[in-house]
C-alpha cells in the first residue's frame, strides 16, 4: 500500500464539523458519473461495501492472486486486509448509499473489478506486477478501461530496468489508463518515487491539502513523494485531495463500533449520555471510566474521541494518503471516458495536465501541473469527441 493512514493531523484551523464530499470540493460535473466505464483496483483486500452494491451491485469481478483467497464470498467477510481496498474503491466509485448520496465518489455509477494483491502489511512489487498482468489479460473480458494502483514498489530503479514499469508501459499501450499513487515520502530524504508511479506512461498522483475548505487560498501540499525520478521524469503529474477525504469505515470491526458510539453520543442529549455509554460497555474504556462525569466533561471527551478517530458519522471517517488521491483521479478519468469513450490513455493524460490548476507558492516539482479540475477535463474530452 502507498502508506495510506487515517489522518492524524487535525488542527484547530481546519473545520471538521462537516466533511466536504469529493465532488463538491473539486466542483465535478454532475452530468457525468462514470456510466458504462469499468475501473480495476489493485489493492491488499476488499469488502463488498453497500456504497458499491446497493441498489445495484457494480462489482463485476473479484480476483485474488492468492489461491486460498480467490473466492468472492470473502468480499462479505471483513478481515485485516480489507479496509484499504474497500476505501480506495469506494472513494472512486461509491454512491454514498449509507449517507443518502452525500459522501460519494466522482464516478458513482462506474463498475469495478477488484484485484487482491496483498494479505497484510506491505505489498511486494512482484505481487503488484502479478495483479497488473491479470488485469492486462482480462481487460477485454470485463471491459476494463482504467486501473488504479494505490501501492508502491520495492525501491527506486530506472523504468528501463524494472519489469513492473515495463508492464505498465505495455498495459497503457494496450489502451488501459494506469493511475498510481505517487507515495507519501515527501518529507523523507530523497522523497523517492517508486514503481509503478515512476513509469513514464502512468499518471502519478500526489496529494493536495485543501484544509477541508473551498477557499483556494487555503490550498497547500500533502506530504507526497515527488521527483524528478532516476530517469529525470516529472512525478507527480497532477495532485488531488490527499487528506480530509471522506471514506467508509469497515463494518463489523472495533473501529466501526467506536464510530457508531461516538456519533450516537454526539447526537444525544445530556441526559442520555450515561445511559448510552452503559449500553455500549467495552467499546471504549475511557468512556466507560468517565460515564459518571458531568455532561460538560463528557462532551469534551466525546469531542476528543471524534477528532482522534477522525469520525465524520456512523459510517464514514477522514483518511489521508496519496492512496486516496489516486482513485479520485481514476474517477475523473471514468467521467472523461463516459463523455468521450474514444479517448486514448495519452489523450487522457494530456487533458488532465492541460486543465490542472497550479497551487500558488508551491514548487512545480512537488505538484506537477497542479490540481485536477474535473469539470474542465470533461469539457475538453467532449470537445475532442466532436
């Protein structure tokens, strides 16, 4: 995985009382929703979240590179490896079913193919390659036009000598658009960009920090990796929200139980607080111990819990990482292809670059050509269709 983590950078100058839905924060064109476009996701694991399966199941295929987990029934059994791929796929193509359509992706009608390439912990580069080769072999069977890879390889290496990068080039030559998380090592020495994001034909995506605000003056950078690469390539090409992203919480987990409790307490009256904590004994030991405190003190603790857990409501939380910026771009690409199915991968990449907006005061090497602009990208796609 591309070191995606739940956000722990809450600050007092960021309004977290209401998470901005991705289509709102990027001003997406509501006419285009990824209809009839299929996005493949390579990730550690997946879960059949209701934002993908209700009212229509848009998961058209599931494949695991591991024989013991190559059973689609496992999509309904959350495990430790499920959360990351569930989040990336829903961030791109979720319809917000559990939020009455609010926290949806930019391509909420796109179909998805889920390819499991990890079990727990870091994903080896060879497993990314195995998953991508399956996508290439099955692209026509499932109509795959885009593949999102929110995972990074083993170490920096020239794309000319790296088999994963060569496979990315082959995949793009076959007509599939490859979108990759650039990584989260922007503060590390050398801020390395690893395969597959370092591939020339990949669309490498960095992270924007918009402070959960529509005010462009507040835009800054997330801690994304950046180039130039060993081969002198500009990476990332574009950036998208990489923090304060609303993503689903994996159901039937301790994290889900905590989020339900915190959200219920936040909406309750003072007289109900103690009773609710008692009814959920064992979910949070701090709240159990504080049950008999006065309502004002309980309210303070509840607020802290909401912020520490990055809880938005019962079903969603804030997450961060270029792992989530990448699927946002993949969802924009789905809308571009809906507008103009004849676009080539090279045209898609050029449109995203040409329509991006630079962030003032940020070095070009960190942001590439700037923040993706979905509305302009779709408009340009439509023009080329004429």
